[in-house]
């Protein structure tokens, strides 16, 4: 009976996996097809098994728009948020987990409460604030508001609270202060949570669309998600080119996850992320 249950379970999981993989596979295969065949073959087996393939769609993307600039913008903005966020949120999580100071519990409760507020609820007030500061159409407006993240602080807190205190006590005996203890003792022993936060932050902001659309109007600082939306409206409508653009948009996400998946899985287990 257990064998049959396992077979049924794997078949169901395989079917669900195909449902999620099919759109990505359709996009990947479509990026190598002639434009006229992408939708024409969508309802047949040729949608996933083309008779001929070509890289022409990728060349067309680079010839029609400044894709290199959009890729640089997305990489610079997202990696800046990730790097600065790891430092700021990591220090904040450590301060809540290990340091004792007045008002710590109240401020931490406020941070937890902020996790339930959707970004769309504060997008308009934030937009007017950034406009008042004169930051529109800049990298700053796409980076600074997202460095501090309540969920990231919470993940760091839950991981740091479980680390043995003996590590820090030994460092303090040697004369290390809080900052030195954090960077030389805590950080090297917290690679899983740093990888987890880095991947989640990268995934969130790499695909960010609403905010960049609100605060950018020119191409100079336009990221990929907004660029592909604009690209889809450029005449002539060529679905092969759009698929190729989508593949190049998704590829960095897959690379980042494959590089850090081991630490990500350990971090998820250690911090207790659910869902």
C-alpha cells in the first residue's frame, strides 16, 4: 500500500510541477521560434518541440531596444538593495536579538506590525515624498526606500536568537565590541540566513514593477520589468522577441537561486519560514 501511495503522490506532484513549469517552458521554447509560429503552434505539440530553432529573436531584442542598459539598471538597483539591506537589516536583527536597550520590545513589535502593511498602501504617499525630495528618475528613488525591510529584520532576528551565546562571550573576553563581534563572529556563522535574505530580496525587487513605473519616465534608469512592458507595445508586435526578452529577464533569477540554493534551504529550515 505504501508503494501505491508513493506512486500516486509522485504522480500528483509531477502533474502540479508541470502546471507551473509549462508557462516557463513555453516562453523558453518560443524565444527560439520564428515570430509567426509562437502563437500559431501554441495549441499543438510543436509549442514545446519546435521543428527549427534560431537565436534571431535575441539579436532582435538588442537591435530594437537598449537591453544592456536595462539589464545594468536592474542589476545595479537590485544588488544595491540586497547588499545594503544585508548590512542594515542584519545589524538591526542582531540588535533586537542580542543587545539590551530601552524600548527594544516596543520597537520590535512595531516592526512586526509593519510586515502586514502592503506596499500598495503606502506607494502614493511615498511617491509624493520622493517627488518633494527631487529623487524621481534616479537610482536613489528605487534603492533607498527598500533598504530597510521588516521581514528581513525578522528573519535575521529569529536566526540570531538561536545562535549559542558562548561565541559572543568568548569574543567579548578577547576585548571585541558589538560591531567587531557581529562582523567577525556572527556573520561567518550565519551564512544560511544571509543567503536566504539575499535570495528573497533579489526575487522581490528584480521583478518589481509598480514602483519603478511610478517614479521613472525615461530610459536612463528604467529596469527590466518596466522595459519589457514598454517593449511589448513597440510596433511591430513580435511574440518571439517578447519571449526572448522574458527569457533574459528570468535567467538571472534562476542563476542566483541555483548558486545559493543549498544555503537557502538551510536558512529556510533554520528561520522557520512557512508557506
